[in-house]
């Protein structure tokens, strides 16, 4: 799926904060990858996610998805925002659910901003909630859901448009160990069953068991640790 | 004849009905009308500033949700529409409240207030356009919000 080769990211004018060197990685359907960080903050994981999610423009390199080149030392004229909503699902450290929308509408919203009619979006949202074993909580507001349920709704939202790539930014950070492990299991199941590539970032090494590929960011370089 | 007699004998000024009407409209009533107009203008400005501040505060409160929507790929128009919707609802609700209060209390004023429908309509138009303009501050803030704000704790 996404393939990044020799990209470098810069903050401000000249200061390079992350230099991914020699990385030429293709993620396949159903593959899970974890970027495990040595340092919980400041190591460049957000920068990495921002580049993969087509928000931050790399200073050099190439990014391709589904065989289509998105960035090749410059954006290739593609509508990046549209491409993002159609091809990438996001899971955040905090669930980032809209507090005044119930679980079903939070998921339906992702489809509606992608142009789906309201009734179709809500119907598909119900199916996703059933898939995530949250069908009985469809009408609940995020404040009335537990931390694990909130994160599962957030995962449902990420799956709403059936994206081939799912990016998870420390999805277990606000959960206890047991719930965190369940969320990571769910991500692996989603990759397998829905044929999506999942890239998760975490600094909790207990959560990465069973992922296909594990990377670390060390001194601004992305290093493959084990397969 | 009678008028001249009154003027010469009682030192009063005598006016015809038409002259008196125009004197009132040009003089005292015009002044009162100008004062009322000034108050109305000031109140409209104050109301719109309050609406602008409210929209801005509501937008700032939702800034993480807005960043999340942008990260998910929502177009700028979706963000603008959300803010405009809340601005229009706020403007309509405040106008309806003000209109109801005026109509409930106008008979208790010492002077009769004549509220012409066209004036109400103009005031509504001014408020409606003003409310939309007031939301510009919030819209600019939202559009400048980087999607990356959604990442992190």
C-alpha cells in the first residue's frame, strides 16, 4: 500500500527533524505494522504520521498509494484532502469523537463528509457497530461510553469509508492494559478480515505483539527492528 | 383673522394643523426619532459583537473536533457550513426572542411605539446579514486550524 522512499521531513525552513533514510517499504493488504517509539514524545512519530496521511509535505522522496503516486518531490496535483477521506482512516490517541453526536452519528459523519446520503451512512454505521459488538450502544453519546467503547466507535469511524489504509496514533494511550490489548487485537483482526493495511504508532511495547512489522524511530531515523 | 387676533392680543404663535404637524415632525419628533434610531443602531452593533464573540468561543471550544474533521478529509465548505449553521440558528433565535419581548412589552411603555412590519423586516435583514458577517471571525479561525491538532493527547 503506501510506499515511502527516502523521504525527509523539515520543520520550519531548514531544520530536519526526521530523516527516513533508505526506507522503501510497501505495505500489503491485511498487513499490520507498528512504529514503536523509544521516546514517547519528540521523536518524530507525529511527523511520520502527518507525512503518511498526506497532511505534511515531505521535503523530498516519494509516496504512492494503490499504485498511484501522490508525492514525488512535490504533490502530484491530486486533491489530497479528498484522497485522504476516501483512502485513509484515522484512529487517535484520544478518541476525538464529536461529543454531541451519538455513536452511530459519529461513524455516519465520516461517510457523509465523503458524500454518502444520510440514510445510507446511518445504515452502514449500524452494520459497523454490530461488527464492533457495539450495536446496543448506537444511540449513546460518547460521554456515556466507557474508554474502550469510545475507542471502538473511533475505530468504526476509521472504517466507515472502507479505507485501504488505517493509521492509528497511540490508540491505547488512554486505555488500561486489558482494554488496550483488546483494541490492538481488534486492529489486527480488521487488517485480516477487511484487507486493510494498519499502521499503528505506540510507545507501549506490550501492545505490539503479533504485528507483522515493527519499526523504531531512533535518533531521527526509522529503523526496522524485527519481523 | 382669529389667528392674527390671538397673536396680537395673547402673544401666542398660531399655526395651522398642517404647519403644526410639520413642526412636530421636523422638530421634537424628529429629534426623538433620531435618538431612538441611535439607540437601535448601538443595540444592533452591541448584539452583533456579542453574537460574533459567542460564535468565536463556540468555535474555539470545538477546535479539536474541527481539526479532526479536517484530518479526516472534510472540505473547507463542510467546516464553513457548520459554523454558518450555528451562527444562523443563534441569530434567528436571538431575533425571535427580541421580537417576542418587544411585542409583549410595547403596550406597557408610556409612549405608544408603532412597529411597522417593514421596519421589523429591515431589522431582521440587518441582523441576519450581520450574524453571518459576525461568524467570519470564527470561520477564519477554523480554516487556519491545522489538521495536525487532532493528533496527540
